[in-house]
């Protein structure tokens, strides 16, 4: 009996030892670099919108078919890959999307990036093709992002579509207070055939960024030449004040901006002039792993509170005219104004952004709840978005978010198309 | 009286001498763990109380005393992420998403017990001053104090094997005296090129009861890199360093 028990114990110990040995084995040869690498993710997103029947943007989009809610299912495939041969590589990131909304189906297929790279040494890179550049230090907004598509402050981490361009990168390191200098020139052609949404006409646009790591501070200076867009200059910085507090800022000067504004009667005029935009922000990490991001954004070319209110009055009168006469010409003009400025995300001048996220509360690994508040500082309307993120399953990311828009009549968030939005997103990485 | 003065002088000088010896030991521990400039592969395994595991594979390169870059190779959800440390500056780059952002040493890019300071560790002697060393039966116990407030752990207690001058156990404490985590160094292995060190570092923390984190080392080699590799602009290209 005793011998049998001992034998069982020995076998159990041997099995445990074998398991432990297997558990802690690592041979890096299986992770050797391959000439072709593919990856990406597939994402399923379900959204439910509670519409805002009092909102000006709701009236513009739904005056013919009023409704109280919308459901939207989006299936997105984002494959990416790289093919390497010596100092040359071919890189791509595609975006394939099917969108089933209550009113119909839509689809989208494009390359977000598709470019060739030549990297003869670590200090030099040349990229040619469709590239997504990322300039600026702000989290929610980047006024110095002169050669990028606009970031969605509701999804600042979302990968964006690039522009077709030629860019290089020189890096040099030094000893002393100035540790790094990097220079990034960009040539971006724009015409009706290539980068048509960068600006009107045919232009060969030139831009450049100079990066310095000086006394433990990241500093950038950037410029975009006059062409498809007016000439603009910018600078940004980022620095750790303490081991858990970072501050950052951006400043952009645009030589010539134009925006369409309307009176309450619908008389639209073009307002032109130079504008200065800037952003100041901080990121703090507490001992309890709470990350707080706070930013103030001054959108120089943005609309004033009165300009916003006049637009809303115009939409209200255009809608009243439609109800009385069936004539929607004024609503069509208002919709055109919305496309050109009033309806864009954050069309106003002063914004505050606060995001607080708590990593792994109550010892729940891979779980991060967060809340994001975006406020139009002029009219005090807000968007409040609580969020739950779980990444505990291998290669799966689950996110549940809700958006609550608050604000009175004539305010930015009070006049949006939606009053609430609930969103469930599942991503599988491969 | 003269004898008393001499004794007093010797007693006062002793802690300083011990401190100097302790720092010498610490420097030797640093060089025995890794060459000053190297490349290596590591696997991080987070084990939950339920037994569920999450694994990460990183490729890391280091130059000099305080420049480190780590690139995530696996799992696919994290592949391509790169973290850079240049002195007290740390950045995180997430591919396709945004530009590199500054991060702090206590933050964790992988979740679980390991934080950035563990993943982007520079020489212990760069971050810590060895205030004293005590001789124990088979080990030296080094009492280390962070040189600046930027360092992730305010104090370390490091038990060093007296024969091979490699750490056996490290306890990491916050400034409040709270024990944050304990690292256990195991499985001494010959990596070639004169590098013989523990291939496994197991970590537990009273802050994460029942959780364990394991770090496994592979292909640790001496290698020199140009300074340009350790810059913000190079973070998206770290993969190019792998052969």
C-alpha cells in the first residue's frame, strides 16, 4: 500500500516537473524574421443610436423620414503586411468594410497605406507611396498635423488613411543636452487624380518636420508650403515633469483660412483670415494606475458661439418652411453648410477633453474601465462616454462604450444628430 | 585616546567602504547578467490564479548604460509595439495607430506584474546606489537606494550568489516601504560568448495575489548598435535590426 502511494507520488511529481519544464521553455528560433509577414485584425461593431429629434443635424438628415433610432452593424477587415528584401520593403495596410445600417448597406475597400521603403542604414529612410504620417503630441486633437486626415477625437487611436507622398527621415544622435535631431521632408502632390481631398487644384505641396530631443524634451517644428492648402507653421513639445506626469502642447499658425458662415436668415458669407490654433495637455499616472489625460484645444479657424447659433436658427426656419410649403431648398443649403463646416466634428473654437482610465481595478487583469468627457468650453455642451475594455482572451479585444450628449438648444452637442449611442466592439487579431 | 580616535575613524569609514564595495559588487552583477550592449529575445508569461496564461515575446536591444528598445513580436494583438528608453525618457509606439507617446516607468504595457521598468531595464548600477552589503551564508545582501525619483522602485534588496555574483532574489519596495514585487532568478544557463546567467526570472507581487509572471531569456548575444537606433523616429523600424 505504502509502495503504491509512493509510486503515485513519484509519478505525480515527475508529471508536475515535466509540466513545469514544458511551461517554462522558450526557444526564440521560432520567432526569426521572415521575408513576408502578414497580420491585422477583423472587427465586428454593433451600434445603437438614439436620435435627437430636436437637433439641427438630425433635421437636416431625417426631415423626410423622421425616426427615433438607428442600428448599425459594421464588419471590418484590416489586413497588413510587409515584404522585405535587403534594404527595401513593400508595406501595406488595407481597410475592407461592410456596413449594415437600418436604412441600407454600404461597403468600402481601400488601402490606408501602400508604400515602398528604402532603409540603407538606421539613420536614413525613404518612403514612397500612400503613407499615414503622425505629427503632433496631442491625444484628442493635433492642430500641427498638416499632412494628415483629421483625427476623430471620439476615436483618437483609430488607424487613419494616409496620403500618397514621398518622404525621407534623417536621424542623428549627439552627446550633450541636444541628444537627437531628426529631419523629415515631405513632398505631397495633389490633383483631381491624386490626393484629391487634400485640396483644390494641382499642386506639388512641400512640408517638413524637424525633431529635437533637447534636455529630455521632445520638440518639433513643422511647416507646410503654400499650395493646395495655405502656408502654415507649427511647433509642439512633450516632456515628463515627474516620473508620472507628462505635459505636451502644440501651436499652429495658418496664414489663410476660410470658413462659410451664415446668418439666421440663411445668407452665407465666406470669412477669410489668418488663424492660430493651439493645444495644451497633460497626462498623469497615479500610484493606483489611474491614467488621466486632460487637454485644452483652441481651434483658431473654428466657429464662434454666435455663428453656431445663427446656423441652428437657419436650420429651424428652413425646416419650418419645409413643413409649411414642402419646399426643402433652404434645408439643402443648410445641409451644404453642414458638410463644409457646421456638421464636422468639433467645429467650435474652445474645447476641453478629459479621459480617466483605471487599469485592472479590483485585481481584474486586462480590464480597463474609462470615462471620456469632451466639452465645448464656449457653450458648455458635453459628450460623456463611459467605456469598458477587456483584453484577457488571447488576441481578442472587447470594448463596450456609450456616448451621452448633453446641451441645450443652439449648443454643439445639443444639436447633434444623436442623443445617445451604445457601441459594442469585438476585435480578433491575427 | 589616540586609539579611540582611530577606532572611531575606522567605524565611520566602514559604511562608506562597504558602500563602495557594494557598488563594485553591483557593477559586477550588471556585467554578469548582460553585456553592456546586446540583443536578446524574451518571453513574458502572465499566469492568473485560475491557471490562465498570456504570453508575450519581445526582441530587445541595449546600448551603453541607459539606452534600451524592446519590440513585441507576439501575440498578434501586440506585435509591432515598441518601447524605447533613453535615460529617464520612455516612449511607447503602437503601429498604425499613432505617434510614439511618452510613458512612465511604473506603467505597464503588457498588464500583469511586469511594468515598463522591468521590460526596459537598464543596469542596476545606473539607477541604484548600493548603500550597504551584508554577508550571509551563501549570498551578499545588497541594500540599494534609487539614485533619483524617476526610478520605478525606491529601494531594492538584492541577494547575490557569492560564488557567481548573480542575483538570486530581488525585493522591490516603494518609497512608503511597501513591498511591490519579488523577483526570483533561476535556471543558470550558458548563452555562449562568455555569458552565463539565469534564463528564468519569476515574479510575484503582494499587489497581485495568486498571479505570477515569468520572464524567459533566449539568444542573448553581445552586439553593437548605432545611436540612431535609440530614437523616437526609429521606433517604427526596430524590426529591421533583427537578422
